[in-house]
């Protein structure tokens, strides 16, 4: 099997499009199509069903894709180990984290890591779902729930604490609540997406009242932590947020309400086979240093 054609096939299967794969490989759409057609002719099987809206991998194509995916993951692992054999950490590091944590907390701090380790290049995969680290979809992950995937090394980063927040302008107009009952009179902003939705969801407040209380409908639901921050800062209402989300904001007030508040656990996660990676060790130690000194 021709290695170059297999590489083209892998990118087409990943992208679901000749055009997108060509952009990644710096090839024209027609060149990619010719490579796939030649591979299908060599193997005497159809790898893709072609239609106007894109490509669908056939059953035979799916079998080849799974094999190619594993091969390229192992090659990437070998490249990583070769990089880690040098004295100073270098090479490429792909980090995945939730949308809110990536955009609000992680990205503003990455420049310091880049300055400290200029030999390491970084990709940030902003995903609320869990990427498969064993298949090298990312090298490391920052999770807001304990991962269930086997063969992973977990390092607890910190307990994330939540509080009620509102803008000074909102509290000036609506007053400051002190109990759950007081909150019934306020506009509530609720997060309803991603791994923290199970911690802070539209049902959390009514459930905290106990049975027999009426359902309290949120005034606003937002599927983004950054959107929640902007909503609070704009004076739209009161929200329960992780403390790190409003870190550094001068347009928020933390409200002490007599109510139980949720917490979440943050973990730094990477595959067992990457235990001795210098790049990962450097990034792990950097994160531990930063979470120890921030409102996380």
C-alpha cells in the first residue's frame, strides 16, 4: 500500500471532504481526488460514497481509517519520544480543555509558558467533549470532571468553587439577596451546556429549595462561560459561576447567599505511555504553579 496515498486517505476521512483535506496537505482538490481514486483502484474497493453534500466513508473505508488512525497515532508518539530524548523539552504539545476554561483562564497565561519554553509549540483544542488521548487527538487534557477513560494518569489540579455573582449596577437597581427566598425576586442567569452543566444547571436552584417549592424559571440561559461573564458584567442578572470565570473583572460583586453551593474538581490528564514526557512534565508543573496563585 502506497504510504503517500494512505496519508491522503487518512486526511480525507478525517475532514470528510477532498477540498478540506487538500488545504491541510497543500494539495489541490483534484490531486486529492486522484490519489483516492488510485488507492481505491489498487485495493479494488470503494472507500467513499461521493454525493453533492460531501463524502461518506464506506464499511471498507472505515476499516482502513481505523487502522490508519492507529498508525499515525503511533508515529506521532514516536516523534514525541524522540523530542523528549533531548536535554530541554521541545516539540509540539496539543492541549485540550473546555471552552470556558480555555478562553478565560488558560489562553491569557499561555504566553508565559511559551516564553519559558520557546522550543515547545502549542495547539489548544477547545472542546467541551472528551477527546481520545490514547489515539493522540490531544497530548494532555484539563478536565472539569474525573475522566473515566482507562490508562490515563490523573493529577488533581484544584477544587473549583462557585459563588453567586452580579454587577454593581444590577444590585443597585434590584437590591442584594441574602437567602434563597430572596433570589425568587431576582433575574437568574443559568449555564446549560458542557461538562459543568450537571453542576450548575437550570434545575439547581429549585432543587436547592427542597420539595414542594415552585419551579423557578431562569431569566436567561447561556451555553458559554464567557457569555455568562459578559451577561453578569452587563447587569443582566445573578449567576452562579466558578470563581475563575470572573477573575480580574472590575464589574462584578460576589454575593454571599445563605445557600449550599456546588464545587467541581479539575484534573490534569495524560496517557500512561507519556509518563516520561519532558514537554508534559513542564506543562504540568507550569499549571500547578499557576493554579496555586490564582482564583481558580
